[in-house]
C-alpha cells in the first residue's frame, strides 16, 4: 500500500475529475472514494472551491483542523 499526503490526494482527485470522461471503471471507483473522503472532511465551501484552493497551495485538511 501507499500513503498519500493531503495535497497529493487533492491533486489526484482534481486530475481524475478533470478527466472523468476517460476513466475506466476502476478509476471511477477511486475518484468516487476520494470524493466521499473529501465530502466527509471538508466544508461545503472548501469542497466547491477545491481547485482554486489547491492552486493557492492551501491544505484544506489542515485548515479544518
């Protein structure tokens, strides 16, 4: 198994989201699992602004506490 840092999880999710039309079934499941994790751990505002926050290098997991 591998461990991913918070910002790596967000980067992977954003990449998968931006290429959703090309994902196979396994990658769709990965994207869905990451999305569930994000919804469980982020505010709605942070989730909706995730790409902008990522570009600003804001670790939204830490921000929430």
